[in-house]
C-alpha cells in the first residue's frame, strides 16, 4: 500500500511539473498581461491585498500610457532574456568577464564584474526603446544616461547580481523601471532562469507571473528575517554601525540575494526586510512599484521617497519592509544622526568570518546570530563546532 501511494504521489508531481513546462523547458509568460496561460485565478491571500497597495499615479500621468508602457516593459524583459540565457552557466572565457572599477564606492561596489551578457542585454533593450520611443530617456548601468530630463525615463539594470550570475546561482535578475517625471511608476523584476517575473504599476496590485501578490511580514524587528547583499556594501563608520545595529535587532540576517530579496519580501515568501547601501539608481528604481503594489514600504534610510531627483541625497541607501510597522521601527535605527561603534558590541564580542562576499568583515557572535559562510547558513550549534571543535 505504501509503495502504491508513493508511486501515485511521484507520478502526480511529475505530471504537475510537465504541465508547467513547454518544449523549451519553461512555462510561457504572455507579454500582454504577464500571466501564464490558464492561470487567471487569484489566490485568496493576494486577493485580499487590493486595498493595501500604498502608491498612486503621479499628477498628470496618463493611465492608458502607463498600461502601454507596462506592456512594452515586458517586451524589454523578453529581449533581455534572449541575450542572457545563452550565457547561463558558461565558462569564464565565454562570459568575457571584466572588472569595472569605480572610485568612492564601498568595498563591494568599487570593483564589480561585468560580462558580455550584461552588455548584450542592455544593448537590446536600449535599441528597442530608441526605436519605439525615441523621445524617452534611458538610464542604464552599462551604457550611461541619455535624455535624463525627459518626462519618461527607462532605468535598466540588465543583470542585477552579476556575481551570482557568473557563479551559476539563480538569484540575479533583470531590472526594468519606467519613471514619470522622476518617479518610478513601472517596475519589472525578471528572473529568466527560474521563469519568474514580477510587475509593479503605480496605483495597482503587483503580480508574480500574472498572479496578485501581497507581503506577509511580521510586526516587530526581533521577529524579522532581514536580507542584505553583503556587509561589504556598507562603508566603515556610521553606515556600517547602523547596519550592525539592524543586524542585532532582527531575528536573522541573510546575505547574497541582490534584487531577488526584494521580490521575496513583496511576495510574502518569508523575508521581511531588506537593508542596503551604495546602490545605483538602476539597482532600486524597479523595486519601488513592486514593493509598494504588494503592500510593502520602501524608502531611503531617512524615509525619503526613492526618485531620480532624490538619488544624490539618498546616497543609494535603501530600506524595504513588508509593512509600515517594520519600516517605522527600522527607520528609528537607520535615521539616527550617527551611531558610534561603542553603542554596539565591543571588539571582544566579534569574530572574523571568512566569506567570499565578506572576506574581512567582523561579525558579532551572539546566541541568536547565524552567519553566512560560503553561501550556507550555519546555526548556533554548528557555529560552536566550527570555532571551538567538538
């Protein structure tokens, strides 16, 4: 009986996987509405979010144009996929890796990798924009800025999370934002390998593959699961001190997901907060409509809106939370004028963790803290074994 039951379960699972795949191995996403054909049913959880999205159209923004541009954003994402997927899990030589050096950036951002896939994807998107909307502006990570003062500006990050991409980890994404007079009104997060596409539109509920989504966060920091790409993105001094304070305040800090962490928060998949710094405009504009349309809150560390005009004063510091309660509590820490290291743990309570994303970062060793080492979360008991032996 047990064998028969197990066989039936296995066959049902295989059938479910087959039903979600085409001959090419991926479920097709309809670019007109972002849905997988036949999946128009709303989930009960997401359906309850219709009154909770906390964003609205900017004054004089034409709703019909917004819908037209949203459909075009899907075309851009499709074009980027075609350029990126042939490079997925290819050799370093095939990827054509180079290091892009930038001054006055954090340790993490001062020398970042770029590949042929990054450049090809952005070129493809820029060509489509120039052909369809020659009067629109473009702000891209790889090929710079044109017509930044246009009413409509497309902000592109072809591969957000290139370090994940070049190491075969599917936690990167293509970020496509459309700004109206500097305000993000359309946001797409596209994960081409996992075939996941998030869409956020100002004034509307955000979707994942056409299905409405809703955040599902806890209400206090000490219960929260927090993401950051790496501790090395925070500059030493006040910025790192504030991040340390956040790391101590939450239940568990996690690392290494780039834009995918924001999508997890928006979808209610168990992540509650993302805290990051030293981001480019292209790193966060697409995230704003997705988070807000799912019921989340996103701003800089002082609660200032994330817009083209505010980028310099925000300094690339981003706080995204599943709800307003968490957002207000996090702002109490991050918006303080300054935090001295003496307000945190002293160095006798710190240990050096050897991590590929944080090769020289000091982390507090506390009862509830679980470090990220080599891409694996290690719990308290295993941590003691690693540090002190059996």
